[in-house]
C-alpha cells in the first residue's frame, strides 16, 4: 500500500504494518487534517508529524493498542470502538465519561493508564479524559 488514506479509515492493522505521516497536496485534493500516507509512499517524511501506533498499559498488566495523533490526542481501541483521551478546550460530557468507564469496566480495566506512542516515544499518563480548562490547565475528568 502506498496511497493516501483518510485518517478516519485508519485501522490498528494499518498502524501496526506501517508508519504514517500527515499528507497535504492541494493539487491532489488532500488536506493534512484528513489524510495520511504510509512509509511506502514516495512522499513519506519522518520530519512530518506522524499518526502513530500507541500502546496503552493498565495497572492490571493488560495492554491494548490505539493511536497517537502526534500532538495531544491518544485514542484507544476497546472492543472495536475508539475512545479519545483528549477533548481540547471542551470539558468531556458525563455521557462520554460514562461510556468510556463502562467499556473499561466490561474489560476489567481501571485508571490510571500509561499511553506510549511507538515511533516518537511520547508518553502520557491518564486518570480520565483530558481537556484544557478555562485557566489553561490540563485536567483529567
């Protein structure tokens, strides 16, 4: 595979098989907010922010896979559903928090979680869904 792929269509298998960097090409109609290319594409560049495979480790010893967007967002895949640990400046809703808590509970998982990106080594420890509050502080809700 060496063609651009929509970020929304990236799978854990894609992330496991290739490195992916964001891709922008005005002439081709590719916007870097929506598209990535694999390391087999001729324009792949390790100096461009990558969408990376990430490992999530729980205190129980369980490990799950997910992705890191190269900036602030780690997302985990639990039971074939994606859960993001970053909502930006928006406080996560009670429904979002409950949905994640229920998915984790069904698998016997609890916070905290240590997330680590495969290529950059970026790592974060989560105690909930993270956001930036009005005072500019990072908060895990």
